[in-house]
C-alpha cells in the first residue's frame, strides 16, 4: 500500500509580511478569493526569512491578490 501524497506549499501573505509553510489539507478558489487550510505549519517573517513559530493548523482566506502561493521543491 502506498501513502497518500502530501502536498506542501509556501503561502506568503503580502499584507502581513508572513510566509507559511505547510501541508495542504484543503484549497478552494472561488471568484477572486482563496481559502487554504494548512497542517503542520511553520511561519516565517517574509522580509527576513526568520522563523517565528509553528502551529498544528492555520486557515488563510482572502483575495487571491493578497497571497503568493508556490509549491515546495
């Protein structure tokens, strides 16, 4: 049996200068808004890349233009 593939992404919130690295639990894009639920999240200050804290789960929601989303390599 194979394990389900866990997709990890970076999401930068351009309004708060924070970058979130986590596993995608759910992702929805409706009209011009996105809602993303991440598990096992690590939060960094975007401008300095400094580690800030970790959270088991974070929900991000707002206009798509507010977020920069990219896959991890």
